[in-house]
């Protein structure tokens, strides 16, 4: 149907986005690559209630135009922009926030375990609707990090009630929903609800993003078209986004994808702007082909505190391996056996810092001693530590387990490059100290399934790390901790599932609860420092190559308003979404 005038499609006080270079031009398609649904579309969508500022510490208005925090730090009041609409034109109100809280988060079938970031003092937050555009969120104790937590990618505390309520038993008879679920191959109503609430596959789901999915994620990728009710404008009053659509082509071969981008005869599916999947070891290749490929190369700071991490599964299925992996001297030895300088030189062009996995340097509680812990190359000391814990070598030179069997481990790895190459080099170093090590390169979905099930022994893993440990982090077991999946489950389930961690991990979890509650930055930094000190001693997360690897972004010369080097976007899990992609445009 015919759209109403633009002034009726945007809020009374629209968010104004300052263009990176200039006011853009309408039209065109942003082509890019992706290998997973959330990486394809999720990386370009970032619309929380409040968003992180460029320093990743301060908060900026977004869907909420302002907020108020009580003096005791327990209550947060958010004032929504009046007149925001969902992509189907329906009003966005406090009811959408309350629906997310009351009907999704508090529903045990939809959310068996509430998210830990909404919990404090063992109790979940309480949401209260003040009026159609005001919501109050309160906790039983002060929550000094709550605003920062809200800015984390995926913390969108709202859902389109007007659409989703038809699939919820509070509003539609459960018998009818179960029948509807069975018609599409599900057994339960909440499976149907989950499908309908999937932004990647349900093209009917209303959104507040710049582009709405019109062709769902599949073997060919995903397509998203302009949202005519998007709530942001440029300084000239033009409604954003500038680009008509985003097309993400599926790829399982990042090397080939980037060869398409840099070719002077770029194919029709060559990406216009891409950073995800780039390989720093190909930096020289990217630079050499800029002129004939018609693109520019931009380096952004990377977010991984190590590239990649080597994680020994503390909950390994094999009880003998589990016991070995839990021995701190074993982990220290395996870290000392890695020649990070060599890996850095051969695979990362010398651009990495060959240091240990710890908090990023921009953190107020970063310590050089943590970054140096067991990060030097010292195979003699590594051998000595393994001898001390009884892992003696047999006649063939391979070390033996306490049960007399040969000590053999497998590193499970996946793309992106050069992770498989890193794993091969690490395996060589570990073989050199008598620990027989194999490498298995797996397709991403298989790798993910095995790690989720805790089937792995050792994995290469990248993980996000905010300077304040906000959001999902392996350091506090709130992220995807491949080093201790059962301990993380114990924490996130409130002790109802998983396995109770060892004493030092319990200390970290207790420190974390105090850390996120305090409103005193000095006290918070002391607590954060102690968390990282415990990690430095235990080396549960081992750096393979080093830290602070830059992210390589390739952008076609006519693809404009892309921020220059130095942007903090890739220090966030929102990546391109943090760059305000709604102001990207193709210059004619």
C-alpha cells in the first residue's frame, strides 16, 4: 500500500546521525558475505534502548531519548521516543518492553533460565510501565553496570507485542497454538513462538532496524530491504537509511570471498564493504590490489583479547584428561611451550603482540604482569613442569597418562583463517614436549555443536572482551566459555544444572557479582583486577599468537561514510552495526 508522508513515519524527536563524511545519496545495494545467520544480518543491526558511546564506556540515547538513575543506583527510568514505529507501521510503546519482560523472559517455557545480566542478588529485575512511553526497571541492589550491559549487542529488551501475541498462550488458546505448532512440524507452542520471533528467518516479524529481512537466511544467504519507518535522520532531515537493501551472500570459503572482492573483474556478488572473515596474513595482498580492485583498506582495532585462544575443556568427558587439564601446572606448561613470536612472524606479519590472554589494554585494570604470565617461550621449563606432575615419557618419547595410556589430545578448530594454521603450529610445539597432539579442522556448525555439547578436548576460540568485562565474556563465564561449559551452566542456572566449579572459579564468580553491582569505579577496578589476577595464575585461556590483532576492512571506493582507522566498532560484538551503517551510501 501507499506509505504515509515521512513526517508521519518518524518520531517527534528522531535520532540524528552525523554522517562520517557527507550527506549521502539514496539508493543502491550493499553486498557482503556471511557464514552464519547472526554474522550475516546480525552484524549490521544494533538498536538497543541505549547504545555505547565511541569510548565503549559511556551510554548514548537510541530508542530511549533519555533516562534517569536513582541515587541508590537500584532504579532506572527510561523515556522512549514518542512516535517510533515498527517496520509494519505499528506504534512502538512501553507495552513492547513489558511484553518482552512479562511474556517472554518471565515465561518458564520460553526462558527456562533468565539472563544473568538481568539478575542481581539472586533476583531478577522488576519492570514497571509508568505510561505509554516510560518504563522503570529496578533491582534489589545497586547495579553500576546496567546501562553498559544494556548497550551490549543483543540486549534489545523489547519485542513487537502486536504481532507476537497471536503465538502466545496468554493471548491465544494453548490448544490452538499446539495445533498450529504441529502443522509446521513442531511439538510445542514455544517452538512455534521461537520460529516466529526469529529475525533471520521470519520475514513477517516487525523490526526497528534500518533494513528488514525479506529473503530469509538460507543456502544462498539473506536479503534485507529498507525499513520505511526507521526512526533516524541525517542533519538535513533526510530519513535513513540511504541504502535500499543489503544482500549477504553465504560463503564457506573466506579466502575465495576476498579474492572476489579484490579482483579488478569483481563478480556481481563481490562485497562492497567487508571486514568479517578477513585474514590479516593477506594484508599485503589486499594492499597491492587496491588500485585495480577499486577499493581502500582500513585497519580497525580488534576486540579479541587473544587470537586465537586455546581452551582446555575443564569438563572434558574423559575423566583422566579432565584431571590432567585441571592441573594448573599442566596448563602453565602448555602455554610456555608455544612460540608466539614465531606464530606472529609466520602467520600474522608481526602485527600481533605475543602476550597472554587477559583484559584488553584499554581497560582501567589492565596489568602488564597479567599479559606476560606464562607467555614466554620456554620449552625446558614446560618439560620440567610436566615431569613434576608425573606425566613421564615412555620409551617412544611420548608422555603417559596416570592410567598408563599415551597422553593424546585433539585440537578442534575451524575457519576463519589462519586458525587452522595456528592450531597446526601449536600442535607441533606440544608434540615437541611429548604431548601427542592432533588437529581436526571442522565445518563451523559441527564445531559449534560439539563445543556446545562439551564434546571437545581443546579448541581454538575467539571471544569478545569489553574493557569493563561487560556483556558476554569467557573471563567471567557469561560468554561462550569453551574452557568450562559445565561450570558456566552451573552459574547461569543458579546452581540447578551443570557442575559446581573449583574454588578459584567460585572466587571469580563472587567477585563478578560484587563488580557489576558497585557504583564506585575505583572499587570496580580493584575487583576487576583481582578477577584478571586469578586468570593470570590459572591460564584457563591460553593465548596462541598474541593480542591486539587489527581487523582488516575492505571498502569499495564509491562506498562512503565508512569510518577511518581507529574506530572502536570492532571492539564491540555489534561490528558494522556500531558504525551506523544506516548512513553508508554508494556515491554516484
